[in-house]
């Protein structure tokens, strides 16, 4: 049976990318909160004629710049990834068109069919990060799964990750052998 969720999961180095957010209200705040919670070293530019106090509070803590004005098509060049986070459908459509024309990936808030990527649920235990996707169908389900995993996954996962990182070099440079040895070391994690 062919899987219904054919999305390709990826983790981005936001310290090497620039994120452009069009919009300055509650939708933009939600996207910023999620982004900075998971990637506090992200570089972000916000373009909006009105920017809420909640959005502006990120200025002191993170690398974020603000353009207090209406969106212009040339703004697309300010980001590697684009998030259209306004409550104006026609503006979000315009931003999407501009992004696609410029070869940029775009997320249009609350419009999965217009998105090149989704912002799913994320569970973090130190260096261990798990992303959850519902294929854009239910952010609420992704949130509940995140909460379930956060509650039930032990904090010691990060300790295990650090130990495995230290022993990797002991298995030499043969990739296949290294994978086999690490699989053997970790197979007890899934035993009942």
C-alpha cells in the first residue's frame, strides 16, 4: 500500500538561512514562537505595516529585523524560506506567487494546499529532535502527539545520544560496519 503522507522530513540549519515572515499579527507570532523555540539562532525578517507587541518582544532575544510597511514583491529576496502569515487571503496568494517565481519555498499559514513545507509538531530532548507531521491535516493532532512523546520519552535520551556519539569513532571509518555495530548497541531500546 502506498503511504498517504509522502512528505520528505528535513531538519534545516536556520543559522545558515534567512526566514522571511510576511505579517505582524497573531499568526506571525505563532510562527515566530514555534521557530525560535526550535531554532533560537534563526535569522528572521518580518514585513508588515502593523506589528503587534507580541511579535516585537522577540527583538531583544533573537536575530530579527522589522520592516514596518506594506509588503512589496522585492521583499521576497529577504528570505531563503518564506512564511505568509497574514489574515488577508489575497496578500498571502500574492506572496506565494512571488515566492514561487523567485524559486523560494513558502508556507502559507493555515492553507496546506498552498504550502511547499509545513511546520509540524516537534519533540526535543537535548540533541534528540523528533518531528511530527499530519500532512497538514491536523495541527491539533500533531500537538497532542508531541505532548504525549514529551511526557513519555525519557530525558536520558540526550545522555544516550552523547554516549553513542563518543563511541562512533571506535568503530572505524567503514560506514557499513559502523552502522551494524551501532544497531547492535541500540537494539535493546525497542525490546519489550
